[in-house]
């Protein structure tokens, strides 16, 4: 019973930069899509995340304002983050900037 209570909860004080680090590979999907994309974290500042952008993500027609879901799994926890696309930079190495609104932490039961 106790495990069900702590299984999933929103961590209001947890910022994305405490979960994500540069170079980390995470899952990303556009909210309406069923396809997950593996992305490399390029930069993290508080709740702003820059991800490396390539052609397979562009197939989902990502635009500023789109709702995005990020997923990062560790040995003990799974973090789901909801956010919106803030900016897309295509020059040099393509990057997508996300503004993270919430971070949910749950126990990894796999």
C-alpha cells in the first residue's frame, strides 16, 4: 500500500537541470504523436532545455508552441517532463529549445 502511495507524484521544486545533464540521451515526443525520438541534451538552464535536432524529429512538424513530453529513466526512477517548444535554431547544429513546465518522478519498477 505504501508503494502505491509513492509510485507517482509531481515534484514541484525539482528543476529540469537537477535531472538532466549535458550529453545525456533522453526520450522526446510531440504530445499528439505516438513516436518517441532519442535526443541528446545539449544544454540545461533551470527549466530551459536545449536538445540536438535532426531530420527524424522534423517529420513530426515541430513548431514553437508545440507541447512536448520528455522521458529520462534511471535505475531507480523515471522522470516525465511536460513542456513547450520555445525556439528552433536550424543553423550550424540544429537545436530545439524547450521550456519545461512540470517534472513528474515515479519509481522505476522494471
